[in-house]
C-alpha cells in the first residue's frame, strides 16, 4: 500500500512526465527517470546557487514538476539513481533556495561520483559543497531520532557535514573527493574556512 501511495505522489508531482490524449484525456506517455551514472552538465554552474539553469535542462525530468517541501522526500526515496536525485534537489534549490537543498544537491553529486566515477560529478560536488558554506553557512538539516519515534527530529548543522564530506567521507559511505585529505583542508583554507579534524566542525577564518 505504501508503494502505491508513493507512486501516486510521484505521478502527481511530475505533471510534466505524462502526456494527455486529446481525445479522451487519458495519460499516454511518460518520461523515465535517469538511471545512468554519467553527468553531462547543461551549464557550468548547474546545481550551484544562485544558478537556476537546471530548470532549462531538457534532460531534467523534474524541470516542470510540482515539487514542494513535503513530496520531495518521498520522491528522493524513489529516485532510481544519484543522477535522478541530483536533478530533483537542484530543481528544488532553483525554486526555493535553501541550504538543505544545496547540501542534498551536493550529496547526490557525491553519490554519483562514488557509484560511477564521473569526473564532472566530482568537480561539481566540491563546488556544491562550497556553496553551502558560502551562501548557507548557518543552515541545518533535520535528522530523525527513529529509535524514539517517527515524529522526533533534531537539527544538524550542515557546514560540519560538509567538512566531513570533503575531508573524510568514509563514515558517510562515500568515496573521497580528494586524493589526500590535506588537499581538502587546503581548499577550505582558500575558501576562508577551517575544518577542525578533532571536533569535525567548521569555522570561518577571521
């Protein structure tokens, strides 16, 4: 039953993916979500705030979708690939700029690199993580305290997750984006940030 509900949400949200027969009004065509692990960017800044060109990308199945802060989570769970997740979160970011959406755009790119080794995904993931720090430094995401109940959530500072993702993402089940963690620290320093490897926290260079 739950799967039927989720698919109903997907069908409603992706109004663009269904064609309509002009004679009887029935759904006639659908567009499949991408499952491949390559990434050809429509624009150099796609998925990086404040760029919104992902909405112009003809390969983006979510470009005209009815996305909102509630159905996006079910859609994320049903995406068949990190590439589909990238289009989903980048589209959310373009329509409603938030640190949480920028972070999940970066994470989906990182997952795409982890699963398929796409150099475009790797480079864009680094830029997307930086955008979280540069534009949404104080933003949080919410994690479920599932061991208590389904309705208990707590805030987690995104900048510290970004630091971990760049420095040593092994605990996050992601491949390193740098050949040496010191390179991540060097990039962060150039951007104006310090990652404390003991506390796993980020601060700004004053």
